[in-house]
């Protein structure tokens, strides 16, 4: 995961619009925010995404 993806995850989280474990909704919000990289990242690397949400790594 690169810094851009990490920043996009944090920006989606900061909206408070969804539970971050609801990856489908996170993808919807990311798409609305123009974060195409995040949408693709969650699709291609779901375990790495969840690991970041749980452990911050």
C-alpha cells in the first residue's frame, strides 16, 4: 500500500459515512470522492485493506 492509498482511506474514514469494514460502501464513497485508486486497491487487495483498518499497517 502506498501513501496515496493510505491517505484516501483516511479521508473516507474521516467522512464518518460508513463503517470501514463495509468495503463495498467504502468503495462507493471513494468513487464519489474521485478515489479510483482506492476502489481498485480494495478490489485487488482486500486482505491488505482489512489489515490496515484493523492494525493501521
